[in-house]
C-alpha cells in the first residue's frame, strides 16, 4: 500500500492510497460526528444535515450539484452512522479537483433553503415509514434502543417524524458549526489521485473548518433488556445483543473470529445447526459492531412463530457451547474468511478510501495490511474461546422481537438465561 498522510495546521487529516493502475479515484470527507453526537432535542439532525448538504449552496443549486458530477460520469453520495458522517464521490483522474470543490462547497456553504428543507423533511419521513414497514430492519433499531436505552447511541439514526419536522435552518447550521471541525475530519482518497495535489486543494478549500475539536459525546453504557412487539407478520424477526468491545480493545480480533465461527457464514455453527440440520429458519447470522468506547455483539434470525422457542434454545446453547469448544480448524477457517474479505475489499478504491478513514478515527493512523493480517493470525482457538466466555460474562443481554404468536415472551426468557447458564 502506497499510503501517504498529511495533517494540516487546522487539524484536518488528508490520507491517500494511490493505485496507479486505475483511471478513477474514490474520495470523500469523513466527519467524526454521527447520531450519538446529537443532543436530546436533536434526534435525527445529523442524518437530515447529510441530506440537506446536497440541496443547494451559495454557488450551486441542488440540481447543479448533481449535474456537475454526473456530467463527467461521476457519482456522489453520503451516509450517516452512529459515530461518523461521510460525503464521497467517485470520478475519473482528471475530475478529482471538481469532486474536491463540490465536496467542500456542500459542507462549507450550504444554504438550507426553507423550501428544500421542507421537501427533504418529507422525504425522510417517508424513509422512516419505509423502515417501519421492513421488520427485518426495524428490529435492529429496537435492539439498539434496548441495548442502550435513553442514550444517543441507542436512538434511531433517522430520528422520529416529530423530531425531523421540528428542525429549521438555524438548528441545522448550529449543529454543523458545533460538530464539523477540522480536527474531527478526514479527507481520504484512493485510486488515481496524487497526494500532494490533493493536500493543496484541501488546505485551500476546507479552510473554513478551522477551530477546536468538537465536544466529546457522552459515554455509552450497555444496559440490556427486552422489547417485544406483536405484529401481523408471516415470521417473527428476532435479534439479540450482548456487550461487545470497543475499536481499540486488544481482544477485538479474538472477538471477531469468535463471532465468525458462531454465525459468520454458511459453515458457521449457527447456520449449520439452526438452518441446515434443524431447518428452523432461512436467515441467521451474527455480527460484532465496535464503537469508540463500547461495542455490541449481535445476532439475527427470522423464523415461524411456532419454531421460535426451539430456535432460541438452540442459539443460547450454541453460544455457550462455542465459548468452550471452538476448534483450531474453525478458527483457521474464520481467519481465512477475514483475510480474504480484507484483501478482496482492497481491490476497490472506494473500500480503500473508507478503510483509511475508519482507521484514522479508530487508531489515529492507517494500519498497514501486514499489521492487520498479523493481528488476525495471532488469534488462536483458546483466545477465541476466551473472547466468547468474556462475552457471556459481560452482562445482561438485549433482545428485540417483532411478529405474531404468543411465544415471544418465553423466547425472551430463554435469552435472559444465557448468562447464568454459562456461568
């Protein structure tokens, strides 16, 4: 990897990975501010701000923003997460300066036109409605809320209909001014891009973001509990979570390997036992989401209401069993999957740019590929088992279930038994 990094006097970081064989470049601005940075009366403002950035500046209308990038064959997009918001583009080599100019413009000079704001608020209200009509998505919002109740990190990124409609241009501008600060911003690029030229452009066009770092969000505390919602659906959608690990925890890779062995693919224990052997569901998988100061191990399955109790008993048994019996063969397979996924992602300039930005926020530096691979290789069967035992002992789980039937409460009780059972 030909990674170069420059920290500007303002505190903004520029990091690039030139890929000379490409004719296109992926670049973006990652801001260390997301839904968990919102105050109680700002629920959903970070996501609305992301939408409104494309709705007109002092130099461009919303239509011009879209047309200028697409006129050169490029594309422009953005995303909001719990801890970051990103704005990114992919263009040909010669059009990198245009992409930088547009990205700087939408963040430096948004007008927040009242008519555009009203339209976009309605768009997001439609997005909220769509999410509520998709139980396999909604269950994760309810899981997050149950795991971290009463905390910004536990709230839906989209906000509510009422909160989204309550924002005006003044409140959007105030949030942007408070949280979009150079020390908390990373411009990352990969592909057909020159580092020195990009640094020169960024230093000039992002000068308005100078200032001290944004306020640190409140610490997150995993609480756990149960959320059950009876719905007239064909299936029960159930998700459970347990306290995970933060991004910089030394046991993070052990936890990720354990998660992969348990529910990371078709060869995982849960897929084989729950779907292939017992036929209790179509979809089941596990994941681990690390944040800056905490993390969340999670698991999802969709099943018939009559099969839910048996499915949850099997899930609880498999989690407890894996923490004691993960084998070297399973660990080797999980590590191979992780390394292959990492290397395959590096074939994409967009994935490279995103990874660079993510590493800057997590570790304050790009992590060389060899170092990441070494951390994966260092995982053993015993260290993966230890990660599983620590997961179970860490605290009360959270469970969210949406669907029909009378067995949702008993399924939740089965999950609650996981900690004492394993202890």
